[in-house]
C-alpha cells in the first residue's frame, strides 16, 4: 500500500529539509449541489447568514481533493506536497449547481 504524503501550504516542512522535487501534482474535484441544498442556500441569500449546506459541500470537496493530492504524491514516491494552492469555482446552468475545486502543489522527497 502506498503511504499518502504530508500536505502543507508552506514552501517547506517545518523541521525537515527538502531533498528533491519530484514534480507538480494536482487533483480536481467536482461536487454537485443538489436542488435541496440550492433551495436552502437561496433562503440564506434572502434572510442572511451562513449557509451550512454550502459550507458542508465545500468542506467535502476540499477533503476529497486533498486526499487525492496526497495519494498522487505518494504514488510518485514523494514524502510531502508543499506550496499547496486551492482554487474554488462554481459551475451553474440549467438549474444545476456544481462546485469545482482544483488543488495543486509540488511533490517532494524529504531528508
């Protein structure tokens, strides 16, 4: 079994030295926001406040993307992914909403 890599948004791992960069890794996750979530989110737009349903969807997409990123780095023999950047976008049309999350970083081997 391949061990997942450590994930950090910084350009180094505290207390560890980067031995070599293995390459760029990325993960893309698209998560549907169903009609019920859209409806509840629309109510929040009207009355104000935070939308727990949309926050949960974003959290699920983030967790899935980071897990995929760690696995991709592990398959390359990397110990960590540094400099992780995450970009969120909403894709909507035809009455459907989707959340797109792309995570990228540099897979590295540590000393």
